[in-house]
């Protein structure tokens, strides 16, 4: 009844079994299309303009396990062997895509489910994250053909095919480069460091002293299928030092860390802070979002349905709910409430309000008809 006061078009709320049967019988990808349409509408109305860097949208992509079972309940399950006994385990793995912004909040955008038969070859039917990346990249390009995009990717993705695909779609990228990845590139970097000694920058960021070193225009040769190809990439390293209080030693101790990324565009003094600190490091936003979905009430790791299509439908609905909640919690009208009660407390307050007997239908009708509300995201 309270929801009907807010949404008069809502006639009934379906039983859980009804929702399950619906998800089994419809194209659940339409739920994701609805998510994308909502985000595109917000883009069209320039709701994110204040949170962009150089009018570019940052897109983070990360994979994570959803849940496991010791039996195969659908043909699409991925499989692996675990333990000393090499017992078979069956699991669901998702590739998540989020928009991430300069003010540290991120919005769920797409989910790609890895499936046993998705590869479509007789030799190897097991799907993997890099193959799923190609599918999700094609969807991104289809949904946003002219959008300026910078991909923020983890250490799984500095490969020739991935970087070539980004160039094909005209996307910028910042990809984590681990010490053991691309050995030929690291060899080139270490050699050129001795020659190009001017490619450095020092600064203090927050409580950290940062030392940047970069090498531009590195040729990377790779094999794609039966052909050898090459691309030109740029590598930047960041060495950090800071002091942190150690509770065990009861004193301040010195900490150090190292980060490295592959960049599509050349690095220089003017853009190194923006590309590394304000863009590449913001990739952590999607990992924080996945943690919220797993531990803070969204039940990411719950199966909900053993039917594969319905399972994906429930997952997409969860991500859609998270999208709506994130927009709500970052809006200007509830900013003070979130600061006071936290995000969880604010959502609890909203639920208590909607489930109580005190909503005034007449007042809500007048407010709805006045058309005086406008979404404004808190800066």
C-alpha cells in the first residue's frame, strides 16, 4: 500500500515463485538493457559532468566468483579440481563492469556470466575471464559507440589481444602491470631507465611521498592466432613511502609500496598524477563495490535459483538495485543523512519508512504532481 502511494501504477507485488517463473521464461538480458538505458539517460542529462576527468568516462572491469557447489546443477557451470584428492568443484564466475568517478563512487553497469559452453570450441569449452572480456567489450561498444572511455583493468589484462581490442574500439586504458607480466617489456623498461633519466616526477600526495618513473614508446610483440603483431605502449612506475602507526610496536614505522601500469597514451609530467592517482588507482572502486554486494546485504553469493537463466536474472536485478541505491545515497538530498547514519543506516531508515503506517497519501500525491524534484549528485 505504501509503495502504491509512491507509484500509483503499481497494482500488485508478485510472489517469489511468480518472479522465478517469469525469469525462467524471459530474455533476462533485457534487465541489463534497462540498467544501461537508465545510465545513458543520466549521461544525456549531464548528471556526471562534475565527476569526469577531461570529459572521459572511466570504466573498471573485474571478475569474481559468485558461488560454488560440489555437483553440476546446470550444463553451463564452470568446473575445476580442488584439494589433494583433485575433487571436482562447480562454480559460477562473473565479470563485472562499473563506471567509476573522481569522487570515489561507482555505478554497476554490466555483468557477464562465464559459461562452460560459451567458448564454442570442441577442444576447450571452458570459458575464461579474457574470453568473457571480448564479449563484454563488444557490448560496451554497442551500447556506447561514441562515448569517451578509459578502461581501468587489473594485472590479468596487459596482453596484446586486450590492448589491441582497446585500440580498435578507440578506448584509452590504464592496466596494472605486475612484476612477472610482459618480461620483454620489463627488460626494455630497465634498459631505457639508464638512458632516459629525465622521465621522472616527485610529489607529495596526501601523506605519501611519490616518485614516478616512466618509459614511453615501447614496442611489444605478441602472437594472436597464427600471426605476429605488435603495439606501442607506455609504462609508468610509482614508488611510495609513508609513515604509519604500528600498534604492536607502539610507534610510527616507515612503509613502502610500488605500483606499475601500462598506458595507452604517453606519460609526461603534466598527466602522470591524473592518469595514475586519479584514474588508475580508482580501479579499487569496483573491488569495494563487489565487497559491498557480497557482505553488506545484496547477497551476491546467493544462488536464488538453480535454473541458469533465472539465476542470471536475479543477479541482474541485484545489480540494478545496487545501481538505484548508489544514485540515491550519493544524491544531494540525502547527503547529510548518509553522513550521520551511514549508507546502511540510511537504507534501513528508508525501509522502515516505507513499511510503516505514517505515509500521507495526499501529501505524496501533491509532491509527485508538483514535479519539483530533480536528481543532483553530491559533489
